[in-house]
C-alpha cells in the first residue's frame, strides 16, 4: 500500500521568495512520485515526476523536486515565486507506475 | 487538440435525476480513470479502466456506473442524483507500467445537485 502526506494545507509566500511545498510518501516498493498543479477552475497538470533516474527532477515553470529515500520525501521547490504560481499543488505516489495515490493538496498563495 | 476532453463542463440538475458525463482521450493511452474532487479539493479515485476492462472500483455507490465502449472513451452515468454528489468530476488517462507514466487530466465537470 502507498500513501502521501503533504505537510501544510496552506502556504503563503511573497513574490520573489523561495517556494517550498513538502511531501512525504510511504510505499512498499520503489515508487514513482509526481507533483501536479491545479489552477482555479482547471484540471490537474503534471509539473514533474521521479521515475528512479536522477534524484533531482526539474519540471515546468521553474519548479524542481528532490527525491530523498532516507527521508521518504519529495519536496517541491522554486527559487523565486511569481504571482502566477498561486494554485493548488498535489503530490502523488505510484508503485512501479501503477495506480496513483494523491495527497490532500497544498494551496499556494503568493503575496505581492 | 485537447488531449482529454470531458463534456459537459457544468451540470446543474435536480435531486433524483439521472445524468451522464462523457470523456474522450486522443493520446492512445490504455488506462482511463474517474476521480471525484470535493469542496475541500480532496481527490478520490472512483474507477479505472484498462483497455475497456474495469480494474479499479473503489467504494462508490452503485448509482454510479462507468462504461467504456473502447479504450479512448470512458463515460460516467449517475442514477438518482443526491445532494452529496455535488462535486467536480475529473477524467484522466495514463499509459501505466511505462517510463512515460503520468496522468493527463480533463478540465473537469462541475456537477451541482439542487
């Protein structure tokens, strides 16, 4: 069985500040890990994914995430927040590219 | 070209009615899903089909019935709608068990039961 915990249902940062969204996972087999973004009134869009290759994964819109097996974490970061980054972010885990389990989501607010 | 398209985008209906939501994907993916997103944005899987075969059927009332006429289509029919069915329903597709794995979502259907 697999599960995902996103720490912090709401994160607020100032424009230009570092964005850090936390995700911890539990999986009985080597996992595939994902971050998705959902803008208001839209579907989810894949930001990036870890598939057992490089542990530092770069995604779209300047986001990246690092897989840390020892910490069972896959935190999402962006060096400088932009107003357009305000959205809902979901972490997801999948065992060997099977069914994905989603976290509860983190709402990112970016203040001017 | 839209990769995963759902219709309708909005659906307002009265309690007790029967309604359907349609989903089509043009990505050639083998697997399609229905997810329900509630007012707190929690995502819950409802069904999954792989090549027209039902492979995931979570604890969903049997008023909900998915149908997949072919691997590019997955429709959701809901009988006797209830107030608690109000939510956003997302269709998604993926190519499981491959390095290209990852979900492609439709834009959602906002169902409001009054």
